């Protein structure tokens, strides 16, 4: 009875995939500049970032928004 996610651009994309892609595209330094959160600026790692983002909806929303914007950049 679940509805298809045709209009959800993040359907099937995990948070780990998003963080990894952003790090590959921007690097930790630039990512920390774009989204000023501690897990990107102080001893960053994918694991620590995922732990923080899973518990912090406002930060996750910023990361997801940047990911969606970055998909349309060359």
C-alpha cells in the first residue's frame, strides 16, 4: 500500500551516499564552509557526519538541499 516516490528526488538515495558525493565534489574544507556544522569542520569523517545528521533534522535538511543543488551544477 505504499505510494510510489516518483516526485521525491531523494528516493533511493541514502544519507551516506549524499555525504560521500558531497565530499567527493567539494572536499571537507569547502563543505564545512558551505554548511557550517562541527562534524564538517573539526576532524571530519563520513561516520561522524552520519551520526550527527541522523540526529539533527535541520542539518540533514541543509545537506540534502546542497546535494540536490549540486546535482544540477556542471
